[in-house]
C-alpha cells in the first residue's frame, strides 16, 4: 500500500457527447467517481490530474512525471489507428514512458488499450464493422482469473475497433464472443514466466481493458441513443444494447484491481 497520497495522470483523449457531459461530467469527473468508489482500504484520497492530449496536446511536464504513480489513458470516439498528429504523438509518448519509466503504472481503457497496443509492438484495426456495446460478459484466462478473482465479469462496452493479436511481452486477460483481446498485462519484468514457481504474481507494469469500468448504464445508453440517431450504430444493435446496459455492471470490481496494480510496489 502506498505510504503517501497516490497521484494519477489522466490522459484525456476526448470529450463525451453533450448529454453525457450534462448529466455525468467529462472524463476527469467520470474517472474520479470510479476511483473514489473503488478506493482500497488505507487510501482516503488521491490526486487525479487531467491532461487534454487531443485538443490542447498537453502532457505531464518532465519535472512532474516522476511524482505520478499511474497514468490512465481514456477512451475516445477517435480511431486509434488513424494517421493524425495527436494520435501519433500519443503513441510515441506512451512508448517512451513505458520504456523509460518502468515504475509508473500505465492503464489503458478502450481507445487507451488500443493505443498501448500500437505503442508496444501491436496494432489496432476495425473489427469487421461489428459493434460491441453495453454490458457484456468477459471470460478470463487463467491469468485473468488470478488477477480479477473470478472466471468472468461484466463490463460496459462501446467499440467497433479491436486489438487482433497480443503484442510482444504482453499476456491476454480475457475475451468475449466479439473481441478476443479484452485486456492484457505486461509485467514489470517483461521476461517473467508463468506460472511463477512459488505461486506469486509478478508485478504488473501495464494493464489494459477494452471495456469501460468507468461507464454506468446511463452513460452507455445516452451514447447508444446518440450514435443510433446519427446512423453510426444500427437499429438492432442499439435496441439490444439499450436492454443489456442495465444488467449487472462489475466496473467497481475492476476499479479495485486497477488500484491494486497502481499501488503495487
């Protein structure tokens, strides 16, 4: 457990749609709510500093970087494989930090998961145009079960791109029927082998998730409705997603695991 107040840098990759902002706030507020709800024993507060990497192209200054325990990369409506300046800069920055700052934990969520894959030897592509939306059961690998403490959990989903393979030195955490790579980890020692002879878990440096532990049913339904009205999500997928969005959501359990990774010494 950390002996001081944890400090987190939130790399904000988008602004949610107007209805979400109106009722739930922007990404800093949405993630703050998740992390406060999931606070582990012994931690009463934390610092969450947002950096708008999409519009303002702001990143933590070098003098502040080493004060952070973790860096979280948010979701985005952007396409992670698009050849545009801000995305290319984000990919390069994540690659540099992952290599030069092994103490700082990196957490990638949805778009962030895809950016981490690109930055560290993998790729992101379209999933054949297939949307994965709303509450979806993620079935874990043996490693995923050890980390999350269950054979499966439910997470909110909102994506149609995916990471098709596991980048070098990463380990798969879980899958769904639509998306094989629902999350992955890289250990602080990239060469660590599993299982460890004494049964312990190697320290995790990077954790990514294709799903959205920070999203509530209300947020997901507002996004589905907006994208359906614009013809981005087809009618059948939208109707099914609006029904499933209210099913059990295990985002807070995932939030607790994220804290465990961030505070792991």
